[in-house]
């Protein structure tokens, strides 16, 4: 026969157990364990070295960017100047490519002009020849003008050392002092550049007349 008089224990109050249980604090980022790890990481000399290198590299990069920004306008100006000089050189090469050829033609022009000066224009038998030479000279002069060659042959203009070569001083009442009286040999320019100065006689200065 079962003993129904067994002592029955009252039910355990879980609330009381939870109250009496020791409190367990959750780990947070500020917990002592983490603080210790963090302090150990900060104290590592290798990390300090790497951080110093990083800071130096950032400073160097900032300085390089600053220099590049400051030098950019100067580089652009240098490139623009280089392009301008190259364009000028190309233009000059086109303009003055005929320099040597034009200079080689000048003696032919001189000979045609001398032939007309020495020929006897009153001789009827030479009329056709003289006319042919005149037409040839005119055609020659028209052709060289098309290629930018200019003739220097004006008289009664101030003596210009850049255009004229004075061969003699002459007395003249018609011209002011230091003016071109006669042109002994014509001068020529190619696109504004002197090919050959004109050989001229020049009126004397008033001081030289007295």
C-alpha cells in the first residue's frame, strides 16, 4: 500500500530564484575587457608608425595637388606659346620659301632694264625688238608681284637705311636734304622682307653744301 502521507514540497517560486541569482552584466564596448584590448592596440608601435606614414603621405599628396593646380595655367601658357611659334614658323616658311629663287631672278630683271636703257629707241629697225623686251619685262614684273615681290624704285623719298644703299651724295635744289635723287639699281622686297636694297644717289645736307 502506497504511502500517501509522503511529504509534499511546495512548488518552487521561480521569481524568488531569479531575484536571488547573481547579476550578470552584459559586455559592452566600454567593458574593462575591451578597454584593455583597445589600450593594447594603441600601444602597438607598429600601428603608430603606420599612422605616421599615412599622415605624411596625405600631406605629400595635398602638396602635390596644390603644385599641380598652381602650375596648370603656366603649362597651358607654354603650350599656347609653342603652338603660336610653330604657326609663325610655318607662315614664314610659306612666305619666304621663294627667297633664294627670287634673288636668283633679280639679275635677269636688271639685264632687261639695262637693255632698254642702252637701246636706240629712234632706230626703227630695233622697234620690234625693243617692244618685245618691254613686254617681256612688264610680264616679268607682273609675275613677281603676284608672288609678293615689291620693287623699291621711288625717288624724292627720305633715305631709309633699311631700304636704300647710298652710293653718292649730290647737290640738288629740287630735293630736300637726305632724299633719294636717282635710283641706280632697283631694290626688291619679298612679303615685306628685304631681298636687295636699292642703290641710290642722295641729296646733300645743307651743312655739307656750305
